[in-house]
């Protein structure tokens, strides 16, 4: 590890230390949101997904205890679950084969079976071409995966080293946040939000006022407040800001509805 750390500049080391410190104190969805925004400023990523789960003997997912999504298409998560891609994903297989750090393109090139190639084709359809995934086993029988999506990530040893350094703190964050009902391996990937609720929350996340949202969507202010209130209730959020933070991490606001 010492040799890998030598790849990092002094600024990188300070940034990693600061993010790890903030992550160690995070104990809420809003705090996790702040952590991932900091990581976005350090690495050329398009999305981050963190999963804490119990695994089957064959490598499939038995139970998800926590899943945080920051930027992955929610449609991809729903498809991944529906088609049980966890059983054919080469990166997932590498994790169960003892590989702690994996570059997607390398894992994809090693794929041989027809089901693995079909999975890779599905990845390409969502432009999930390259990334870095770090795995960590837990003492309670659970393991975590931290997957960074970004087409430039696999090209630099610096990126892989930073991700590897941050992985333990993020794993512990997932453990702190894992409690019944907060994770997402959804029957309904959007937490039951209607298209109008997603739409009003999306514009709210861009800083639009209730009046502005009403003008954009073509509904009255009172109706905007009704839909945002419903979204808050479904996301178990105390206020609009918390609802936006939760929806962002769940990937609900990744694209305009």
C-alpha cells in the first residue's frame, strides 16, 4: 500500500484524509450526500454506487442491507435486479474470487460465457463502459462494493489508489446507515413516486421556487406543494432539502423526468 500511496500528490493525500474524516462522522443520508459530492470533486466520475449485502454461496445477492446510488441510471438498477445480473456480472464474480480492486474493462475482457457477454452489451447500452470497483468483506457476514463509473477512471493508477483508500470509511458508513427500510434494492426503483412527484422534486433540486415549478410544469402552486409533500412523505423526509438529498442518492433525480 505504501508504494501505491507514493502515486498520490500531497494535495491528493490531504483530500483523501479530509474526505475520510468527514465520512467517519457521517450518520445520515444528507451527510452521505456531502461525502459523495466531495468525491466527485476529486475524481472524474459520472456515478457512484455503494452496496452492503449478504451473498449467496454462488455469488448472487441474498439480501441488500443498504444501497446508495449517486448518479447511476435508476433504469439500470431496475434492469440489474430484474434480470439478476448479480449472478453473471464479471466484476461481481471477481469480487467473490478474492479481487479487492477491479477495473471494469479488464474484467469485461476476461468474460467468456454468452451470459457474461450479454450483460456487457447491456452495460454498453447504458454507456457503463469503464469504472473501478472496490470490495470489502465484513465481520458480520456482509460485504460491501463501492463502484465508481467513469470512462477515464481505469486509465490512471491514481484514481484506483484514491478509491482504495476511501473504501474502508465508506464501508463503515454503509454499516451505520444500514437499518430496515432505508436501503434500496427496490420492488419499485423510484420509491413509489409518481411521475409528477418526481418532476416537481427534480425542479426543486435545481433551486426552482414553488411558483417557478408551477409555471414550468403548468400547474398551480398549491398543486406543486401537494406533489412535493407526497414525495417527502414517501421518502420519509422531514423537509424539502432532505427529500432532494435522499432522491439524489437513490438515483431518482439522475435525469429530468
